[in-house]
C-alpha cells in the first residue's frame, strides 16, 4: 500500500500521522508553533517545520488529531468557517444536530461526516459564505433539512 494514500487520515494503531507534504508529523507543545487554543494544548506538527508550517491540534484527552494537518492559511480559513457555522446553532436558529445536517448538505458530505477540521480551503469558503447567507435569511425554516424524506431542502433565499 502506498504511503501517499494514507496522508491526512487519522493514524491507525502503530501508524504515524503524516503531513500532506509527505513528512511525518510529531507531537509537540502547541505553544512552540502557534497560539494554543487552550492551556497545555499539544499539536501534531510537520517534522519539516518551520519550512512547512502545517499542524493540527491534538485532542486533550485522546491525543487524536482534530482533523488533518493544515498550513497557517487553511487553519485561518477553518477557524473562520467554524465561527460562522457555530453561529447557526448558537443563535438558536437551529439545533446543533440540524446545523450539522445542513453542513453535510452544503459540503456534499455524507451525513455525519462533515467536519470542518478535515475541509480544504474550497469548502471552508463555501461554509463561510452559506452560513452568512443563512443567518441573514428571514425565513426561519431556511436551511432546515428534514431527514428521511429524501433530504428535502428549504433553500436559503438568494
Ligand atoms: Zn509538511
């Protein structure tokens, strides 16, 4: 099996996480390489750092990477996309579950597999744009996708 096909996936037992540039990722204190999102955060950082500045924050409990390694540009985009997306359920417009169903729809992901931490720049921009649009939509049902009836979709007003 080609090593190339295993990049950006969660490491399996006994397998090491690799950066999209092909280098191994190493677990380091996040404060050495970025602004840590919480105290004591650890990050998987490309072993070619700082020539390649890709990294991903590790879960504080499981130590699993919270997505795929991303360079500073993509990390910024993912951050912005998450901020916009979170407003959909934080505003009370929809439940968290409904918001994730909507996220899967707009990013054309299978239900339950839409994770901003795995998205590339293109889908981050889609999430930012569509979330903003939805937040401004006066129709309270906009963006609500009813499950089990063919994924009927209440499109947001243009
Ligand atoms: Zn790298």
